C-alpha cells in the first residue's frame, strides 16, 4: 500500500518543533498528578482561585439565550462600559470606538504581532507566550535584560541603548506591570521615564495590565498615562474577576492608533468573528462594578496586605504568593529545590492566616511571614536568605 502524502508532516517551518505553552503544559501535568492522587501546589498557570462573583454568574445565566453574532469589535454597551471602567479605575481617557473585545487578551496580543510589522521587544523574564507567538508569525524577538538589583524592572537606558543601536526601525514593546512572573509593580515616575524613551524612538507599546486590578496597594500606574498616543492597554476578566475560562480580553487604543485597531478588527472578522454573545452580555455586569464586586475583591484572603523589606522589593505592597515567588526564584541562585519547596508549601498552606495576622501596609520579611503561622524557616534556607540580605 502506498503511503498517503498526508501521513508525513507538512508544517509551516515557523511551527516545526513548537512545544505547547509552558504554563498550559504545567497545568495539564499538575492535573494529571492530582488525578493520580498526588498533592500538587500549582505554580504554573495564572488562574485565579476565587469564584466569579455571583452577580456576574447570574448575568451569564440570564444571557444564555443570546445567540446572535455580535459586532466584531464587541457589544457596543460593553465597549462603553469598559471605557467607563478604565476611566473610573485607572484614570484613562479613551473613546468607546477604540475598544476591541477578543477571546482573551492572549489572542489580541497575537493579532497585534500579526498586524504590526516590527521587531518584538520583550523584557526578560516575562510571561511565557509573548515570544512563541512572534515565532509562529516569523517575527524577530529581542530580549531586553533586567536584573535583581533593579527589581527585574525594564530600565529606560536598556530600551534606549537597544533602539539607538539600530535607529528608525519599527518596534513593538510589551510591558507587563504588575508583572508575571516577578510580581513587581513600576512606580508612576519609573513608567514616565520609560515612556519618554518609547516616544523618542516611536516604539509601539502594549501595556499588559491584566493584573492591575489585583494591586491592593491602590491604583496601579500605567505607562498609558505618559505615552497615551503610542500605548495599547490590555486587560480582561481572567484575574480580578476570576473568569479565565470565559475567554474575554480587551484592548483599548488611543485615537492615534485607530489604524491598528481597524486592522485587528479586520483580522478578527476573518478568524474568530466575535466573542461569545452570552459572555459579552455577562461582562457588562462585571465591568459595571458595584458593592458586591468590590466586597469580593476586598475579601480575597489569598493576598496578605503586607510589605516586603525595602532591600528586596522596595516596600511595595505585595501578595503572599510574591513571597513564594521569591523562594522559587532563588532556586536559580543556588537554593535547593527541596528548600524552595518547603518555603513555598508553607506559604501556600497558610496564606489566609498570614493575611489575618498582619495589617495592611506592615513590612515583614520572609522569615517573619513563616513565623507568623508558626512555621520555622528551614535552617539552610535561613542561611541562604541571610547571606542574600533578605532577612536580618
């Protein structure tokens, strides 16, 4: 029998050898271990452990009969509500027409890379899917290095040096604050300096602000405040509303980038058409806010409103899992996997207690965090963190 030509892979060279997304692979592996009866602490996929607010769930139930295709850019009342939400929560002045609703912000970031003919600039470390998306498209990726001494933040001089080396090229920079995976947040002044460099070199910016409404220290700063004409703001329902599986993301464009919004809408019209109608109708209730939603956000015990020592993250209010990230991140500097596991396990098992023990704004160390829940820091880990200056 002659072998069918379809039995051999004929793939686009850009996807040959492309592995599954690392976070999704970790999540599926974790689920498989859990199904086998193993105890697993899932640190891979950025999935909220909190339920979707009941008022939003009720809105989805009521909208279940909505069956018509919606406008490619999104349900008009939803785009108006999102515009008001961004103004109310983040002080952004944008027009309703410049909002694009998509099946997750991940898809919208991919479409932007597809539409915009420019080099992709990604700070390192970063979320795991920015660069693979560029590879699929065949786009050049440049990693902009960050370091521990500067809290893993992208420095203006780093961006400036890269742009000066090859001036005049179109570039797309993705910034993500609050950041995945480090958890750090840039100050308004830091973003203003970064914006100045981006404007000087005419760099298009996507500000991935999917975690901005989980910043319990107050309103997270946005580079869009300082470079509004060149910044696309990305957000969605997956983190603050706990609705990652609903797959609803949003892009907000300035009027100057209507040409890009229009291009993405054209691509969307030939691919996913529009986001699920019931989901969009339910999202109206989510972005409307109100006492029930705000009460849910304030009750989230997973986030302890404490501060890390100034010599680590410069006193920013941080969630407990940022302390765990410190422990895991330290494995790259020599801390054994077993030590990191013990520290992380202790924190994740006691986040609610820790949040109750320490009042908002209190500065604590990693050692204090563990002692607060009557868990001693592993002697080896204590020595390591003392040498690093993370505990006294």
